[in-house]
C-alpha cells in the first residue's frame, strides 16, 4: 500500500521580512518543525517572493544540490566559481555545492517582483567539485505533459545533479488525466502545486499544497482546473 503525507499551503512556515516574503515547506532558518525536516533526500522547498532590486548577499553552502526555478521575474546570480548570470522564468538553475561555494542572489529587476522556488537535495556523493549550470526550457513541451527538467544523467533531458532524482514540470488543461511512473525502485514523489487544483492518487490539492507519496511505483494525476501547474520531484526516500 502506498503511503502519503499532505502539506497544505497554510501549514508551511512563513517569514515576512518586508523585502522577502518566504514560505517554507520544510524546516528552514527560524522555522523549525521536527515533523517537517525532509521528505527523503528533499531537505528544503522554499517559495520566495523578493522585492525589486533586493536579495541575498554572498553566503556559503556545502554538500547540497541546490535547484532554483523562477516562477515570475528574474534572478541575478554571482558565485565564487566566477559565474555571473541572470536566470529568468522558463529557465532552471542548479548548483552542486560540494566542497564549498558562496553565492549571492538578487531580484534582477528594480520594478517587478521575483517569485522563485529554491530546492535543496542531499547529494549522493560528498565533497564533489562545485559546479554550476543553467538551462532554458521549452515551456510548450510541458502542455498536458510532465516535462523532465532534471535527472542524474548529464546526457538526459534537463540539468543534472549528484542524486538519483528526476524533476518534471507540467501545465494541464482542465480534466486532463495521466499517470506518472516512478523512475527508480525505492524512490518516492513529492508533488508541489504551483497553480490551480489537481487530484493526485485521490488527494485533492490546491495552489501551493504539497503531497509526498512513497511505497508505490506510480501515481495517478488529474487536473481539476484550466490553469493547473505542478512540479513533481521523484527522489530517493533513503538518506
């Protein structure tokens, strides 16, 4: 029998710093919930809204796979590897922190909000050489389809990381139904609803709800609204 854990939007940790309005699906910074430390190797899922021109000054990371997906606006990124880049809506950024890296992240625009998802996964290899990548995605390819945007394999679709994880993004018409097959035995799936309403394995989810499912090899999916948009994270349950 499959098992699940439901994280409704209004149960997330919340911190409003004025320039930063942050929602945390898992314990982060001043939000600590011992029951929400991680889902398998998924350690952080932050939904951040950042005012024009504002952001995070240079800060360090190590031994973490860090994935950033802008939902609206653009991020200005600089890091200790010498990368300076702008990541826009429709793109994905990944950093393997490995032995250690410092980076800064700012809203690239002075006159519009930046909304991003930042996701941290525990890696399957420690102390790797830090690396950076970003990629523009074909947004049309996710219409009524779970478009793969991340995998463990550099030769596969999307960016790659040091973990047996696959991320997919989909935008669906109302009434569309499909099934997602889990890529690796022992993996679970964490679904995060970016927009709209969906039903996954019988659980009805609304905007910004999260659902973790494990002990199964597939999940059923139905879009209940015309603007349904979902991020699926297929990842190891064992740390």
